């Protein structure tokens, strides 16, 4: 697989402090190297506050690194002219955790999905909304859902709308930042199934950011561990990462809550719901934890 996106020696500092206090910089990223190859799904795990979302924003081109850079197809994203930068933004899309905050409540689902089609492909509003209908079907919603407003969707359905929006401009890669973290476990499982299906069908590269090891375990080709502002380890599975014995992965494994309570499994079986997480995932994580 050839390299699609690569972060090289990325540093990111946030200046904090108030009017009276001298600003003390918070050095969040301290030389991050991370490569994502074409069609590859990379999980990015680490404790809350370690800098995963910051790296995600840098990779998306939303924040400029203080040092280092990001290459796309071998070319420096932050040195790109307006047209090429826009092309990059089209090719690398994002799905965030906070679905309510990620959409305009006064826009219909069709208009939400249409936005990148208008911005990046220059389609008229009418054309773009019509194009949104098959996209909504691809993410398991109905074509007529294009006419509904966000308030009429559940959290899981709204996340599907956001996924359709991310897919609309036919990107090469999608950054999922805690994209299923606010969903309950059964809905999480269905959305993860959808992401897996889309990935396979489209050959999408993904950066799947999560504090939850179980979520990345079933989805990713490789898992990178962020600690102390760098990628401290990268392995082919969560189990292999656990075997690396890095103190940061030990702490993350200790924080994995027990698997889904039995009554949920029973309910899932009777409702014909999919398993919250594939059995091998739970097994992989618990074996890894031993
Ligand atoms: N815009 C910002 N200004 C100041 N500090 C920030 C900003 N964004 C993030 N931080 C701080 O940077 C650190 C890393 O945050 P973040 O990247 O969100 O971590 P994670 O996604 O791993 O939970 C945190 O201490 C956070 O408070
Ligand atoms: Mg985050």
C-alpha cells in the first residue's frame, strides 16, 4: 500500500494563561510521526487529553502545526495553494462525536449532506439535495429522510447523516473522531458495522480516533498508541499493542469497562439486533488484558 497521509515531526503548542498570568504553553504534540496508507484503517488510541483530537485537526488541515508538517500523496499540505488545499479538504473528510453540534438544526438532512457537494463540486442546491438521497440510502436511511430536520432523528441516525455528508465528496480518507462514543452500545455496533461496510466497499483510508480500545479493535488494520505527545507504539492489533507492555497501553486496558451485561445480550438476541461488539473483539481485548 502506498502512503496517502503522513504526519512528520508534528509539534503543536497551545498558549494558555489569562490577562494577569504569563501564558504558559501546553506542548500537546511533541514530534508525532504517523503514516496512513491508501485504504488503510489506523486506530489512534490514548488516554483522554493526550492530544488525539489535536492530531486529528492537524491531519485534517484545520490546525497548522507549530513544527513539522503533513504530507498528502507526498506533497506538503500546509504549503499547498488555495486550490490544492481545497482539494485536500475534499479528499480528507471528518466525522465528529458531537452529532448535534456538527449539524445546523435549521437545515434538512438533504441540505446537510448536500453542503460538501455544493462547496467542493459546485452543484446547485437542488441538484445536490437530489444527490443526497442515494447517499442517505447507502448509510441505511431512507431517501425521504432527506426532507427531515435533525430534531427528527435519533443520535445514531444523525450520525449516519454525518457519515453520508463525509462520503458525499467521495473522499480518499475519513477521520472519525470518537464518532461512536456518544452512542449507546447497540447503536454503536450498528454504526461500526456500517463504517466497516463502507470502508470495504470504497477502499477508504480511515484514522479512527477513540479512547475505547474495543471500538478500534474490530475495525482497524493497525493501532497507534499516543502517549507523552508522540506515537509511542504502533502494532497490527490491540492484542499486539497490549503485548508491547507499554505503560500507557496497560493503563488504557485497565480502564476498559466489563463487556456488555448479559441482559443486553439477551435483548439483542430477541430483537434480532447485532452483537454490540464482535465477539472476537471483546475476546481480543480481554485476552490482551491478561
Ligand atoms: N484550542 C485549544 N486551546 C487550548 N488547549 C487546548 C485546545 N485544544 C485542546 N487543548 C488541550 O490540549 C490537550 C489535548 O487535547 P485533545 O487533543 O482534545 O485530547 P484528546 O482528544 O486525546 O482527548 C488537552 O489538555 C486540551 O485541554
Ligand atoms: Mg478527543
